[in-house]
C-alpha cells in the first residue's frame, strides 16, 4: 500500500551518488523527494537544473533535495557531474522506493504503452511524515511551487 499524505514515510536505504542513502538520516530536516523518468533526457535535465538553481532557497528553508530514478548509480554520477547538482541522486533500479510512492505507471511514448516513472514530488516534514504530493507535474514552474510549499510546512 503506497504511503498517503499525513502518514509516516517508511524508511528505506538505496544506492546513491553519496553511497547508501537512508531516508531516516535526514530526520530533523524537511525532505523534497522528486521522482523523474530518466537522466540525460530534455525534461529531466530541465527539472534537475531548476532544482539546482533553487538549491539555496531550499537550504534556507531547512530542506534537503533528493532526486530518484531507475537509472544506475554510474549514470547518476555522470548526470550529477555534468549538471553540477549539489544534491543526492538515488538509484531505484528495483523500483522498491517507487513502490512506496506508487509512481510507476503505464505511459504512452511514441504511440506505445511503456512502464515508466510518473514525474512526481513529495514533501516530507522533519518528523518523516508525508505532507504534500505533486503528481503528473509539468516541469515549467514546478520547482517554484515546491519552494513555496516547503516554506509552508
């Protein structure tokens, strides 16, 4: 059963660009967990660049940003270096974390049905409780909305 708003988010540990990432290690801080389909694609590059460019606003609001996709740690490391991302990218190749948030959906791509990550962002408070979720989002303007939502929790 996926986590719902106002529920505690189950702890998880996954490989990342910072070694093994464990969600509970960020207790005491707000967490912006954003799921994106694939490194080095136009929309995902734009979204990650916007989170990078707004990073200081998130840190001032006592929030950590964590990006998640099914890409390997190696791909994430190259993507992070290329875009100079100041935050951790988590590899969820087995879709365990995706399952907690129910973000893998059937999508249309070039006329075919494919399983993929639905671009989504989740705001977790300092106590580990899910406070807001944003699903099926559009990249343009999304990060600005997230900054405002983080300031409100």
